[in-house]
C-alpha cells in the first residue's frame, strides 16, 4: 500500500497549513483506500470546508472547531470523535503546553483539526506518506505512540529535576528552591489535567472501538493507554512530592526565622540592662556617683561586661540558644 499526496488539496508546507489531504491507495481496486485531511482550525477556509461536508454530523463539526476541548472518545453514527492532546511545536507563555488534536474517524476517512502546530504532526505526515498508516486505527495508534514517547521524556525530566532539588536542598537559598518546586508542581498539574482523561479516552477506544478497528491497532492503543496511565501516576507522585517538599521548605524557612528571632531577642535582653545603666549614668544632672573618679569609666565597662557574661551563661544553661 502506498501513500500519495493529493496536489489539489495540499496548500502549503508550513506546520499548520490551511488544508492538506493525504491519500493511501489500496492494492485492491475495489478498496476505496484511506484519506486523511488535516485542517487549520483558525483558518476561515476550514469552517467553510467543514460546513460543506454533509457526511460529517453537525455535532462533530461543532466539536472539531470548538475552542476549549479535553481528551475524549465518542462513537457517533458509525464513526469516532476523538480528541487527543500533544506537545505544542512552539510553546507560548500563558497558554497550554499541550495542543488539542481533534479527529473525526471512519473506516475510509480521517479529519484532524488543530489550532496550533503540534510537535508530532510533521512526523505523522512523513510516516503516512511512507505508507506506515493504512487506516484510521493505524493513524490513531501512531498519534498515541508518538505523543506518549514525547510526553514520557518531558515527565521523566520533571522527576529528575525534582530529584536534584531534593538532593541539593542545602546548596541554594530557600527562596530559589521554593520557586523551582512551585514551577515543577504547576507543570505536573497542567500535564495531568490532560493526560489522565487521555488515558481513559484511549482505553475506551481500544475496548469499545468500532468494528473496523484491527486487532493490531487495538494492541497498540492499549500499550499507549498503559503508558498514559503510568505517566498519570508519575505526575501524581511528582505533584505529591513537590507539595511535601514545598511544605518542608516552608517549615525550614519558619525554623530559620524563629532561630534568627531568638538570637535577636537574646541580644536585646543582654543589652537591655546595659542600655538602662549607660542611660542612667549619662544624664546631665548633678550627683552622679564617681563622676570625677579616674577609674569610674573602666569600672562601669567591667561591670557591664560582668552583667553580659552572667546573662549569657544563664541563657546557655537554660538552653535558650537551642530552643
């Protein structure tokens, strides 16, 4: 079986062209083959083209161009509406790191809509042209496999970064660790928000999929679903570990503040009577004892040192410095 690009439908070679249709022709002339149309959901031509597809249910057309989507699997009129999330090709601040790939699948046809370029899309197009994907089941299995491989590396990197932070907690200031831990936790939560439902969607597709789904495709989908389940569990573990680490950092910061506050209190208590004594002797009034004695200054200094030493010994013996 050989994949060929339809020259009438391929518009541009950019990662997110307005419209591109790829064909996979079958060796048997009676077999209609398989057709994959990928669309840019932000292009006006996409809306116009979808509106003209009478064989696509209206519910599916609305789902393919909706702005907010989550991974889902819905069998509709003999076809399948499937939404997956894949790493975006060029991450943008304040936007999801995973872009939605909306699919309408039948035995002989697949329509995919994306609003932003997906990291795995060009690899999938190349594999389709090389004849690796002959039907809708192959296409979904290929997407699921590539997405899981890409996300697996990203999630493993999150776990490794958290391991390094746990091992080097004493090497950097606490506020730097708090910032890094918070970033890892937020990324883990963002990933898990889509990976967990993606696992359920692929699991349902592999167990209750349409009759045109081949056994080999079912096996690949189950393997991909298992990988997404493992990633969801790993993300949950990362989230819990980062939360525990953040609490530990908060406790360490509070302990550090308490220690410093205690030290300041001890110093203030030592100097409080000394300040009172020096202030009392520093008044500009007559009658201050030993005001004209040559040894008076050094006597006061020695007296202050003795008081400071006695108070310091008292604090050490009562374990104030270890509280």
